[in-house]
C-alpha cells in the first residue's frame, strides 16, 4: 500500500496544486483516526475489541481561498476528516491546523472562523421559522447587528430565501432546507466553509443555484471551501483541485482531468434515436449497449461531450440524449486495478 501512495503522489504532481510541503491555511500532517469497536467473537458469548482505522496517515495542504473537492466512496473517511478539522473528533495521531488553530484544543475559538454544512443533518431548529434560526445564530456568534443584517440580506437574495423566512424548517423541502443551512453557516463570515454532501437529494435547478452561489462566494470573499460529494459535476463546476480518499488513505491529489486519466474513467452518452439502427460508429467512442432505438456510448471523461453530440446529431435521426458522469467508486476501483 505504501508503494501505491508513492505512485499516487508521483502521478498527480501535487506540488502544483498547493499540496506540497509549504504552509497552508488548512494543514493536515500524517493524521490518523482509530475507533475501537466491539464485535461478536468466534464463541458468540462475548464481544471482542477491534480497531477500525477510519483515517490512516493522510497529509495535505489547502491554501487560503482554494476550493478543493474531497471525494471517495462511502466509508472512505471523508466525514471523519471533516469532523476532525472542525474539532468534533480528536485525531488519534498526527497534526492538524486550520487558520493556525488546533481544532481539538481550541474548538470554540475555531468555530468563529469556520462554517459547516452536513447534507444529511441540519443545523437549523426544526420547529422554528427559518428567520428565528438565523436570529439564534446571530446571538450565538455575537455577530454585530449591521454585519448580520448585511450578510442575511445577501444570503436571502442570492439563495432565494425571501419567501421562506417565516416557514418552519420542518415544512421546507430538502432543497430549500439545504439553501437555508448554507446561509446559516455563512452569517458570521467564516474563513473556511466545509460542505459535506451539500447537494445530496437536490433537483437540477437547486443544484445549479447552490453551485452558482458558492462560486460567487469564493470569488468575492475568498472563502476557502472543502467540498465532499459523490457528484463529480459539483467538483467539475466548482473545484480546480480534487483529493481522493479511500480506506482512510489519500489516493490522489491533483486536477480532476488527471484523476480521470489515472482512473481511466469514462462518461456515457445515452442516445435515443427515432428508430433502431446499427451501432453508432465514431472515433474514440465505443458502444456499450444497444436496446432498440437507445444506445449507450462510452468515451474518456477528460474529453468534451460537445463534439460527440454534434457528430451524432448530424448523422443520425436524434430524439433525445443525456450525459452520465462516471461513478466515483468505479474510478477508484480502476485506480487500484491499474496498480495491481
């Protein structure tokens, strides 16, 4: 496995992304997190103690103002890393610094510098109107009144929350609640924003709104963003740099295009024709499957879909088409296969 890690660093050229040995706004050095769990032993009469290594010696740097994607399959250690960076969990080993602060030792001080959005859990008060949740945040963070009003007005406008302020959180849709959570995390002007699956379960329109808001936030205020997601479109549209974690180890750190090359990942163009036809033949494209008038075409994920779509539309009676992004689990599996 150590050899695998060496290959990953060599292939990605991490120095060009800010992940090298120099100081960063977020610094993670050989960090580990080990949980002790009890499982039934062979006798089934008693539980035996086992160690689960959720994070296994990862190191990286994130510069101030960077937007970085932090991705991997379920159980890879993404959320555990975020929880250590916020001070919720204490590392079992290694060193962490966020804006020069040790999260585990100075969690309260750090809380004024960071914002956190967990897609699966809300920080809003369930039975209160959205407006009252924001007032509580105002008091908790001791935000100056003028600054609070300015930030709230900006978030309400950009996240389209105006008609939702007097609605109890429990009555909001998932997309509305996610936008509300993002606003709550930004009212105190954090330097760092951790987003753990912020677009999970959102429709296409809501995802687009959230992505646009995050791009504007980063461009206007230089907010550092660490984004964990299973949706590679989030990463493509927001992040120049991506880190891949699996089984608690950092497998890749570099540009998304480089990840696609290392993992030999493919996009899939699903084409619906007016009638059944012979498999479509295009250079650099392979036909995965044909079912009546529908065909599935695979092509390298690093390649633009636009010229392929243009070529298909020009040569075939096209009814509809869609592009499916590569599955991150499949990308990581191919990364492993390429090193075996």
